[in-house]
C-alpha cells in the first residue's frame, strides 16, 4: 500500500479482522465529567484480546501477507503490546513468530508473549535498540517484518478503533489519544476526520520520551538518545516516517505529561473506573486530569485506554504513591524515650485519633537522635489530608513533637 491511507482501508481492515476482536465498550467517566464540567468518556481498549489495541494492526498486517511471506515466519520488535498482538495474530493464522523485546520489558508482557506461542529474544534497553536486533535477525533468517507503527496495514488496523468510537459516541467532539510511534493516533485520526472534519484530536506523549513536537518543529522524524518513562508502551525514541505526516495533517496539537501525571492517571482508572491500565493506556486520562487540554462545557470527550498490560508490582507502587499524593498516606516523624514500652503509648494516641499504622521504623544513629531517645517514623493510612492534620494536632496536644514529611497534594 503505497498510496495515502484512507477510510476505505480502515473499513476493509475492520471486515478483515472483526472475528479476532472484542468491540470494547465506551464508558462514561462520571467523576472526571463532574470535575471538568464536560462529558468525558473512555474507550476501554484495555479489555481487548491480548490486553491492548495492538492486536488490531497486527492482525490486519498478517492477514495481508502472501503465502511466501507467511511461510518464512514473521518478526517484530516491541516493548510488549505489539509483541502480544503479533503473537496472537500469528497463532490465529498458523504463522511462526519471533519477537525481539527490550531486556527491560515488563516480565508480565514477556511471559504473555511466550504463552501465545512466539519465540522471544531479549535485547537492548529500549524499543529502538530491540529494533536493531530485529532487523539483524530478519536479514539472517528471511523473516517477514511486522512493524509496530510504520506500516500502512497496521495503521489501518488501529483506525478501526476510530470507527467504533464514532459509532458508540456519535456526538464526540474531542479525542485524546496517546502517542508512541504514532500508529494509533494516525489510524484514529484518519477515521474520525473522514466522518467529522471538525472533530478535535489531541495527542499525548510522556515527557520522558517526547518526540512528536520536536519532530514536527524540525519537519522530519527526530530521534531521542534516551527514553525514560513508566509508560513503556509509548517509549519510542523516533516517530514513524509514515505516521509523522499524518499527525501533522490531522492532529490539532500534542501535549506532554509527567511521570506523576501518568501515575495519577493509572490510579484514577483503577479507583474511579475499576479498570486496570498501563502507563501508556492512561496517558490520555493523565493529560485531562493534569489540565493539559482545554475542555469546554459543550465538549464530548473520548480517551482510548489503549492498554492494560501493567506489571503487578508497578501497579501497586503507583497506587501507593498516588495515595500519598492524595493525602491518604502520611509520614510522621517524632522521638520517644529509648526504653521498653515507650512506643505503645504513641501508637495508642495514633489509634485514638483514627489513624491506621501501615509501617513503623526505629531510627537511631542515622537521625542523630539525642542519647536516650529513639527516632520513630510512622507511615499512616488516613481518610484525607484534613484527617492527617487532626492526627498531628492530637499528638502535639499529647506532648509529642511531630514533623510531617511534606509532599505536593493532589485533589481527591
């Protein structure tokens, strides 16, 4: 497909891959709608087979292969979601698949790709470094390459999400779409603008791997030397040669979100929407929560939650950090007499004020506490920031000198 990708390509892709897909729901985000005074929705692509939207593009690309290309087997490089999409589609078509993944790829994504029958090669520390090994193996074995985003068939497959959104949310006025290499937003933008030329489309990148604005300003794809973000699904150091012109043509602007913004987006999806999303999947919601996108009261907004393949350990750390930011966890420091039984009265006072003790740490030499006293750090679970204020006041009134570790607060 050398001509420009159009609506007909996306519609054909939809017919071609429909049997492999779940039509994921569009759900209202009532809490965020109330906060932003607009109608906010998510497209729960985190519920898609293989855990992300990537199966759409991979399945369409594999369906277009010749018999010779299939017989040689396919190869792809991926941080994890494209890996699972290719592996799933390859198994469905009876094609052997080799996937090169960064050595830093989340274990849950590596194991899931292997479980789908693909041969996994771990190489490098990033998506782009894995790509070097991928091209080496392709040349050595004659595999057929299935690129994660710089492939017109992949872009057309991803565009099927746009068709579904416009059918499920007919009055949508604003799409907020995460960007890594640009395949997802390219396909969605082509589909959406074909039916609604006036729709606004905003892309979202992680600050730790923000290539699009830089590339748009330069007039061609620009590469970063490093990518550092918990949103590994969009940690791509260079946008595609195919996708950048589409973004320039159809996307209104691109915003960037911090790691704290992304963490808050993940926690919001878990706590408010009861959906597990990874960093890349929550990037659109993160931008809305952080106020990075102008939203009017008349807007009907949809943000695709494009993936849910997050490592369990990372998810627990993210939720814990966000609870601290929201004032649900608080760290208090004080000293008590260094003798048996001195800690119990302090804990009783905390309990009397309604605080739940999560952790207790004794500090001596590190704190340089006065001889005869021991430093105590308490990690408490509280109802909200005002509750923690009440606990500090209660302990102070009981004779303890309490210091609270400061942290910037987010609204509940």
